[in-house]
C-alpha cells in the first residue's frame, strides 16, 4: 500500500493534505476541531503581535481585531470573500500553544505576519518558545489595510524584503520554517529565496483580487464588498506555472501549494508538478473536513494503481514531459496533417457544436452524424473540448514530444 507520509524539514507529516490558514483556523478552538479529521497538518490563521496589529487596524477599530460581516459569496467553484486575519494576536496564540499543543495529534503550524523585521523576529521567537512545531511566515495578503505596509501586504513581490525577513527569522528560530509567497508571473525571483537562505519549506499561492456579483432582480451587489477569489480551479493552473519556475528546487525544499483543490485528483496533479503537500481551505468550507479521509483514499488508491510507493516517488514526475511554448511551435510543420481529430460516431448525437466552433471547416454534421475532413484539420482540439458527448479526440499528440525529445 502506498505511503502518504511527506517530510517538511525535520517534521514528518502523515499525509500531504494540510488544512490551510483560513476561516477554519481562526482560533485555538477551531484548531481543536480541525484535529479530529486526520489532516497531515493544520496552519493557524495568520496573526500579528498585538502592538503591530493595533497599528494596522487603528483607522478602523483601535484596540479591536475586526472582521467583516457577510463575508462569503459562492461563485460555483469557489468563493468571493472578504475574510480578514485572526481575531487573536500572537500573544494569545502563544498561550494557546503552551496550554494545548501536547494534546493535539495533528501537526500545528503557526502563521505570522508583521509590519517590521523586528515584529517577524519577536513573533517567531514567541511561537517557538510556546511550542509551535513549525512556522509559516506570511509575506503577502491583499487585505486593503495591509497594502500600505511594505513588510506585509506586498512583501512577497519584493525580493529584497523576502530575503531580509526570511534571513533574519531563520537566524532567530530553529523550528521548521517556511514562507508563504504569492506567485507573480512577471517576476518569479522571490520564489528562489526560501531555499537560498535555508528555509525548510515554502508555500506557493495565487491570489486573485475579486469583486462581488450582482443580484439582478434587486439590482444590488451580492456582497457589500470583497477582497479575493478563493477555491477556483483557475488558481490550480496558475500555480502549476509557479511550480514550473521551481522545478530546479522541488527535490531540495518542501514546496506546499494552495488553491483550486476540488478533489484528490487535484492533489495528485500538484504533487506531480513538484509539490510535497497541498493546502486546502475552500473545499472544506464547501463540503466539510470529513472529506479528508476520502481524499486520502483517492490518493492512495491511485498511487497503488500506478505503482507509486510514496509521495516522493510521484513528486515531479510530469515535469520532464513538459515542453516549452517554443518547442511546441517548432513542431508545427512536422505534425501538420498528423495531429488531427477523430470521432466515435456511436457516441455522437449530431448536436453540431463541433461544426460551429471549427475555424477550419474540417467538421460537418450531416444527417445527425459527424463527418471529418482530416486534410483541413489543424489539430487545435477545440472541438474535442466542446463536444458534450466526449465523442471526439485528437490522434497522435504524442508526436510533439517525440519530435522534440527523440
């Protein structure tokens, strides 16, 4: 049977499914509830030291740690939300760790944000002394009241700040340490820093700013305001690009990815792109944390069916099979007329969608039956994606890789 354990620095997680920092982990009581479901780890909701927290929220509610009402609006595959930070500062979390951590079976990872290097150092030391098993530094969050603070809101996009904070916190604590970074497709250099300065793990996230939908009958917004889109599968595919940027590192540092997980297949895909663990939140808000056992079974059964003995065996296996955009374009002349669409006429119901979307005139529906003129087919695959009956497929797509890799 496949082994789901995965290493995160000196920690060994029982499985790669992490309940991410979020609405489910806002307080110590929330962590106790998460502990019942068998995740590999759980990350507390990100918090500040009290004196720094009050500097951040002072314009809104001095001395309080506010959050929005009416936070979530479903988009179908995710949520538009306005979720804030932990209602409890680091000092309260530290007391919770001291009083409770020995009773918690699941690995609990602290999460820290600050508006100064000193704040990161002092908060990290406080968590370590309190018994936190690991620490994730959150270097970026789109909450509007954080954006004016360069060491909080946009820190993850600034390589110099990322290096400064990670270096100093690494000197200050010796528990497993990671940094949570938002992937910037225009500058991936911050993603290189955690390994460079000796961190044990890094979390890669893609944050999509979002605004609420409209109640058309009432002509009112679905929410009064919003900050981000979470849970959408779009995030998974964007994070794959981040993992491609990290393919020279995944064997040397634990990479945890988060965003767009809707089932065990998404977790497997992340691992095949080089992730060692996957952080999940929105799926559990939608369907409950009891789903963790189903996710573990799905991953394990798949690994057994494909002969993967461990997460390490499966990690990164898709990376050598991917080509660059230039590589694919270079095969155009040699694959023309070979990569073409084929049809299963027994599945075809004659709906005609394929004919409507074909730019090349290669598909006709005659007497409710699909007919293909392969000489005209450019092999784009759009008709395959559009077919509601899954009656179409592309022949010989393996030629692209064979031509470039031999």
